[in-house]
């Protein structure tokens, strides 16, 4: 098993992390902010994009998802738009993770953008994020598709 472990310390790293998290599905109840530790964490089921190239050569290889944990450190505040924290079973589909620097670099805002006009904004001292796979992948019948 190839477990993915990524660290993001700048906006280029964050772009790589975002690519691996594209189309991850997340329950609202799996979003957690620990203000005393300045940490925001989320457990999600990510689509295993890194195996799709292999799949195109070997048609019988199934699509896969894998459980992972993503956490952002040095988080000062978290704001949500379009997300009802009381509806813990609602499912969010992550489209991208972006960073906008503030005037006081390396501080800025990490934004998690979801389908359906939902978003989370993390005010951070700097980019410090980690993605860690938690276990084996499982088959999923479909590949995420976006009509643009």
C-alpha cells in the first residue's frame, strides 16, 4: 500500500495538496477547530487521483477513495460560508484549497472551496499543512466529473 503523506509550507506545496484533495468528500461533523492549539483538522475521503494515470493504461483497475486526515497549524480564526455546523451529516465536496497572502507575509488566508458555494476561510500565521492517509483504499464505481 502506498500511503500518501504530504507537507505544505508554501503556496506551491499547497497547490499540490489541493490537487490530491480535489473532490474529497467531507461530513460537516468531521470539521474541527482547536483554538487553544491553533489547529484546524478535517477527516475526509479523498479520490485517489494519483492512480488515475495507471488506470488509463490498465482499464480494469478500479477507481479508488482513501480516508485521510488534513490539518492546518498556526490557525488564528476560522470562518464558514454556506455551511451549517449544526447539520453534522451534511456532505461537502472539496474543489480546491487556495492561499491569499496578507500584507504581513507569511500570514494570509487559506480557503477551502466546496461545491454549492460553500467555503471555509482559515486566517493563518503562515502555511503549515499536512495530509496523511489513514488506511487502505476502497473501490468506488465512479470518477468525479465537472462540467465547466
